[in-house]
């Protein structure tokens, strides 16, 4: 399926079916962008058409091969498979573009959520991805239906959406500091 969506031309350029008029060049930038495929925020690796200001996450430009779990078999779609409004089961946000969908269980995932790491490690605590939230999130205080990261001791819980917001905020703060926008009073 991915060869029909994105055809590798050179190591760092692709032709993509969602933007066939120009080649998309691979780049890594620490400047946030909005992916024109899944409509989610991004930072870091992307494929970009400078002429059209068109960006795709790497995972949207070159989708992963379908992954089958005992109860799920996800397939990549460039739009909702049945043209209905969908939400991402991992982060709970609306799906507005590219999506991974499981026909068996009905789950939908943003491409970035489909590629979430199964474990986060900050050096002190390891958090593991779970499809069910067992306690309130330590950031927002809500329980909610979306997926979460949970410590092995079950003491620490963070929604996937809260982790995504925290990472985006951290990257933005780093960028502002690099540009000299954030000043500390001394």
C-alpha cells in the first residue's frame, strides 16, 4: 500500500499522491509545522514542498506497514474509510486527515499516534503505553477514554494527549530560548 502512496525517487525525495505536482524533500527542522496529511502539529522529520508550503510528517509520507495485533489489524487511509467523522482512540482528538483504521475493532489512530513509543523513559521513571486509563492523569486530573502512559508501579499516569501537549510546549519553549524570546529576570 505504501508504494502506491509514496514512491522513493532519491534517498531524500519522494513523490506523494497527496501532492503529485512537486517532489517532497526530506528535512529535519526544529520549527513546528502543521502536517497537510493528518492535520496534526509536527516538529523534526518531515517531507516538504517549499514552493507550496506543503508538509507531511515522515510517518504520513511513508506509512508503516500494517500492524496486526491479536484483536486489531490497522490499515492506512488518506481519509476516513467510510467518510464519517472519527476520533483518535489514543489521544482522543478528532481525525481530520490521514488515519490508521482497524475494521475489526473500529479503532482509529492518527499516524503519529500509531507510531507512539511503547515506553517513555525520563531517566527516573519509565512510563508504558496502555489502551485503558486506570487512574486520573497527573497533568490534567481527568480520567477520560483515551490511552495513557502509566508507570509500572501504577503511581504515575499521563494521557497520550497530555504527553503530546507537554512535548509540543517543551519544544516551543526551547525554540523561543534559542531565539532569545524568553528572558529570565535575574
